[in-house]
C-alpha cells in the first residue's frame, strides 16, 4: 500500500536526516496555517512598519484565518491556494482585495520556506487577478469646506485646509 511504502521511505531516509541535522531537508510541517501566522507575526512583525502590521493583521483576521487557517502547511498546495482565492471572491472580495490577501499569504509562506517548514511557496506562479483602480476624485472646494468645518479643533481645521488647498499628504503637512 502507499502508506507502507511512505513509511519505509521515511525510515530509510532517517539516518541521512540525522547526519545532516538542522541543515537537512525537513518533512513538510504538520503545523496549521493559523498557528504559523501567529509565529510569523510575533517573530517577524517587529521589523514591519505599524501600517504594515495593521494591514496584514486585518487581512489575516478577515480572509486568511477564517478561510484556510485550519489547513496544515503540508496540505497547502497551489490548487488549495487557488481555491482560497476563489472562495474569497465568492464571499464578495474584489480582485484588488484578493490580490492583497494573496500577497500577505505569499509573504507568510515565503517565511515558512525560509524556515524549512515547507519546500516551496505554493503562491508562487499564481497570476494576479486583473484590477483597474478607480481614478482618484479630488474634493470640490465646497466639499472640502464642509469637512473642515466639522473638525473638532482649530488646529485640525488649519491642518485640513493646508492639506486640501496645498495638496499636501499627511506626512508632508
């Protein structure tokens, strides 16, 4: 049977794995994706910008963990990742959202490859979905003034006016 052959192959490779130690090829991890994501964020997230941590956390909480978090890393092949993307779209995600979730998943699985938990990143080679962003529409002066008047402090109102009329981004203001 297949299981017997797999067991015999595993036993035959054991001495080689023991000789190679930590540098040897590992069996794909039985760890679940949601557990790996927690490890990844805890360990690697300290180097991310705050906005990156917030964005990735939001994507993982809304899309990745609920839809495929319970899948073991060893079971995450390209077909399962494509199914995940299709399920996101079925649940109302836009192409841009699905592409963004795939980027986060790919980054997490890339780190799993680096750690030897899986042999390859199953997200690699999956093409992005077509996406045409809507052009930005500037506020009219009337809309800008309506928003400015609603701000709570004079400081906020001045800052808003500077950004709205000088075209500054928040980090530039």
